[in-house]
C-alpha cells in the first residue's frame, strides 16, 4: 500500500512523464520496504523490476528533490500534500540556467578583481621606482667631486690590483 502511495505521489510530481514505469516502481518498492524496516538491497529490487542500477539511482535522486522525501514516515501516512512539483527535466533546465547566470556574474567579478589587482600592482611598481636611490652616472660624484681615480683602469684578474689601460 505504501509503495502505491509513493507511486501516486511520484506521478503528481511529474516523475512519470516520458519514462517507463518500471524505474518508478522499483524506486517506490525500495523506499516502501525501507520505510517498513524490510532490508532490501538495490540488487534485489533490480532483479525484480528489471531495470539498470543507474536508472533506479536516478529515480531515487529525483524523488529526493521533492517535498515528499522530507516527510517522516508518520507524516507521509497522515498527510497528503496538495502541491505538485515541476518535472525533473524542467528543474534540471532551471538549475543549468541558474548555474550559467552565476558563472557570468562570477566572471564579471573576476575581471573586476583582476583589473583592481593590476592597478594596485602598477601603483606598487611606480612607488618602488620612486623610492629606489638613483644610480649616479659614471665619472660623477666621488669624494673630491672630480673624476673617479679608477676611470680608465682595468682590474688585474680579480686580485684588486689595477693597471692603466695604456699599459695593456
């Protein structure tokens, strides 16, 4: 009797449209058996109703998305919900549309954040350039204000000894 009530509820929730009834019957049998503490496995139900395991799982998942699945066993036996749900194909399409809209919103926000990051990065690079000490040109500066004493000298193989360029 419980399986029949479940099946009626599934029909009211448009789960039967475009489908063979054996998948819905299998899902209703499995749920009804578990509601009354009969431990039946999915394989046992599959062998009776002759459907694939993935089909049975899909029907159970679709039933899980309905308000009836949120009721307790006592509530299910006492209450007959008047409202109907949208067909699973319609809700799946709405879910895909919502995901697409969220992806568009997130991509716009990502572009804004990337633009903000690049502007901060440019500002940081400019500040670093301005804060670095300026390198003095060759021949300028030094202690005496004149040319550096090492201009025109080559180091002698890294030993710290310098020879005038004219001697080489």
